[in-house]
C-alpha cells in the first residue's frame, strides 16, 4: 500500500508541476509573440505613413519609443513600391535592402499585389519578411516589406530556451518529489495504521 500511495502522489505532483510549467511557458511566449507582431506592424505602419521611407528620428521616436536612435533606424531592412491599378510598379525604393535582387523584389511585389492580402509574411533564404499593403488616394497601392528575421528569430530562441528550461525544471522537481515523497506521505500512513489498529481493537 505504501508503494502504491507513493507512486500515486508522485504522479499527481508531477502532473501539477507539468501543468504549471507549460502554463507559464505558454503565457510567456504568447505575450512575446503578440509584442513582436505589434512591433513589426508599428514599424510597417510608420514606413507606410511616410510614403515608403523611414521618417525623421523625432517622428520615429514618438512612434516607436525613446530607445530609437539614428543607428537603431539603420538596423531595419525594408523595401517599398507603388503599384498602379493595372499592377505595374511605378516607384521602387530599394535603398534599405540588399539581400534580394531587383528581379526577386519585383516578383514578390507582384505576388503580394495579386494576393489581395493587406498584411502577411513570407520566407526566402532563411529570412522572414513581413509586408503591409495600403491604398493611396490616386487608386495606386503602396507596398512596404520589412525584413523581420531578427524579431522572429528572437521569438524562436525564446521558445526553445523556455522549453529547455521547463524540461530541466521538471526533471529537477520530479527528482525532488521522488526523493521526499516518502516523508510526505509517511504521516498519512501512520495515521491510517493507527486507525486500523484502533478498529481491530474495538472489534476484537
């Protein structure tokens, strides 16, 4: 009986620990994912509102926060284009991107324009790109594409790290529960034995 009760206690305690760990990991990574998506959308909107280019540092600071500086702005890699109602690219800004060729940029712009989506992501050569499509007053379309690889990779790193730490923590707690489970249930076993002896003595 002692062995059975101990195993049951270990199983219940381990399950409770596992639920708590995965709940914390889930909330942490969900919050980080939402924060990253908001950050990417804020940058895309900032560029789009400025006609496809980055605004001045003062405007960027007011929108993105006081941590933004000239050096910070240069870390964002993006390109933008204006597409007319017939799907022709009338203006192209590639001054802040170097990982894609002009032909690749044009192909992606055509695909984005034909998709009809206003927001989305795509991957190329281990890079993640996020885009925003807005309609202009002259029936043309402004497409802004941001290299969001760093933000996405930070999220993936956080997921891997949190899962690894959760695994290590679970193994540690499981070991501790296994070691001390005997001491925890020992008072209950003694109380059970006393009650059983008392029962037998009363009916003897």
